[in-house]
C-alpha cells in the first residue's frame, strides 16, 4: 500500500514542453551552437541535466546554464497545468495521501505556478532547484521519515526513474513528458501511466475508510 506521493514538476504536473524546447534552443544559441530538433532532445536529454550539456557545451558551467535557463524561461511560451492533474491531486489528498514536490525547477518559477494552479497548499513540502534527484529524494524521505515501501516518485525522464531507485522508493513513469514508456521502463519504472487518473488504478494507494 502506498501513501506518500512525490511528484516531479515540469513535464509531469506543469505542461511546459513548448517552453522547455524553447529554452533548450535558447541555451544552444547562447553557446553559439546550432540547436538540435525536439526529437533529438527527447532522445538525449536526461537528468541530472548538466550531463546533457556536457555532450554539446562542455565548457558551460552550471552557474551559466542556470542564468541562461532563467532568461529563456522569461521569454518562453505560456505554461499551464496538465488537464485533470489538479483534480487527481485533490482526490489523492482527500483519500489520505501525503503529497510532495521534488523538482529541478527553480523556486521563483515553481512556487508561483503552484499558487496559480491552486495546488500549492496540497503539498506538505516542495523542494526546488534539485540537480541530483537521487540525493534530493533520499534527503526528502529522511527529512519526513517516510517509509520507503509506502512512497512513490512520479516523473517523466529515465533519470527520474533511476533517482527513485537510488533513493529506495517506487518509480512511476508518466508518458506525456519527455521520455516514452519504453525508455522509462528500461530505466526501472515500476509502471508507466498515460493519464494521471491511472495512478490510483495501477498503484495501490491508501484511501480513507
């Protein structure tokens, strides 16, 4: 039985894929590089995200990447919550689940989005700006004394699945983000879901009597 749900943000809760591709292109151009198409980004991007940039711009520091990412974010297309996610999170909370966020997104962008979407208060804790999610998840689980067996992490990249495994929690892959189901499963996903509503059907969550 699972009762602790930790969610990734961008590509999982927040529908900002157009913005994501825009920002990646923006950083390529800042490095005076020809951008690669979205299908190649999907194939090669992963977290921790500096591993991706080492393939193309090894001279770029994380500090510089963060600066350009923030600049690109300000110029990027509008972001929005994925359809049905708010309703499902509200129902999970009502059913007795403990909800958390752990994301690479920056606090100054994630927190306002969570407030705009009307879901910030659903979460017990929100961890932003996490580069190594294996370390971040381990710290979050320890901070709240969560049972590993009762905790899942939901994300959209193979790196999210590996991070969950490293932290000893159950990895759940979503297929509407960056990586397809096959890649998520190969990285260790316990299960993949095509709609947030599938979570309660495919993973046994605690419910109130």
